[in-house]
C-alpha cells in the first residue's frame, strides 16, 4: 500500500504544480504536453482527481502506523 500512497501523492503534487502554473502564467502544462482535452490528458486529469480524493484518507490515518 505504501507504493500506492506514493503514486497518489506524486499525482496530487503534479496537479498542484499544474494549477500553480495555470494561475501564475496561464500555462496548462498537461494540455501543452498531451494536447488540450485529448484522451491522454483527460486520463491524467482523472487520475489526479482520484488521487486527490484518495489523499483525503491521509488525514484519518492513525499516526502510530507510520515510522518516524
């Protein structure tokens, strides 16, 4: 499960950086690389959204399960 958490967190970070680029420079990097609303860019957006929903579960996890 740890690798799944890593991938989800990585996708959330990619999404956050993309939104930052949109806000600061009006540059949608995903659309620039994969095409505006192409099939692949829609998959990326969908995976980022699902990862964001999954990341909500990070708040409810018991901190005793993690090694510091």
